[in-house]
C-alpha cells in the first residue's frame, strides 16, 4: 500500500475547492468513531466551507468557526457524491451538505483521521515548510542540509523539515538529480543541492499535472485514477532496466522503506 503524497493530496484539494467552497455542512454520520476527532465545543453542522487548502499531506478545510483537517494515511479516500452511501464498504464518515451533496470518507485500513479544531496549529505543529511553498527555495534547502549527517532520503522523508514528500517522489527526485539515497545530506555540495531542488519541483509539477499516482488505493474526489504511475522512472521498477543507462534498477530497505535507485546514474559518493 502507498500513502498519498503531495501531488495526490493537491489534486484532491483542487477538486474539493472547486466543488465545495461556499457550501455548508448540514450533518454528519460517523461509522468508525476513531476516524473523527473533535474538540468538545465544536460542531461541524452549520459550518460554512470558506476555503480548502493544503499543507504537506494534510487537507485543510477553513470553516466559518474553526478548521477541519484531514490526513488520508494509507487508504483514506474523500469522495464527493450526489447520493448518500450508508451501506458501502469501508465508509467511515459521511458529511451532508446544503447543496444536497455528500462528502464521504472511505478508509479500508482505518488509519485516516479527520480533526475538527479551533486552531489548526495544534494539528500542524510538527509540519515543516511545504515543498511547493514559495519560501521553499534552493537556498532554503541548502541551509536545511548544512552539516547534516542524516542520509538524504531519511532527511527528505522527515515531514518536520519539508512537508509533502514521500517514498515515491523522493525516489523519483533523487534519480532525476543523480543522487544516491544513502548519501549524507550535508555532503551534497552546491551543485547537487541545486539539482535536487530543481528535481523536486519538476517531479511534483509533473505528478500534479497527471493527477497523482494510483498504485493502490488513491482516488480523486470523483473516484477516478491518477496517471503518473505510467511515468515513474525508478519507483516500483526494481530488476528492470534503467530507462537512461540500461543498468538494472535496485531496491533496498532504507529508513524502513523500499527504496529504488539506479547504481550507475546515482553513484554513492561519500
């Protein structure tokens, strides 16, 4: 199973913004109590959706009084439907809307969470700068990596530094930049930092254009699939030939994650 990353969440947010901004929640049915976490004095019914935003892998509904923040985890799906779906498999929450539509949250593994809070910072407190934030620049990345002994993939996975990157897009970005995933972050040097920054931006932009990568459970708000899986260069291609140099793509375990790279295009330089 693959957790939705920045491009998948951005695709969902753009669709939710178009479909739901200005609408009002009129009711809520909870089918799995752990999915919905709210502060005692807050209720979702009667709340107008003023904006739908994103930070890292979080979907943020700015409401008329408070915030509703969603993390899909491994298998969460937010689907906008014209009809209620009370009996559908894996349905955990169902929000009714003044427009007559429904916002349904499906989650096979039950790890996803929806928080209703008066202060979004209580949920996002350990979330770093978003990878698409205008303040995330090449120089910002250079300063973050300075003197870090952590391996570069481990560093990029840590959401408190850069928010939104995950296994798929880190592997793809490191490949495009020609950087081995186990290279110490602080030893990249100016040229490699530049290549990495540019690679991250290009990989994310392309994946968003393709509406994300559907390898398992990720769906758009209409239940559709992304198409970026057809453009991956290393992720999921272990034991296949590199599309650049024909070397066999390797898969190793790094920071507890399956990690894909080309030994020739991404030599380990210590």
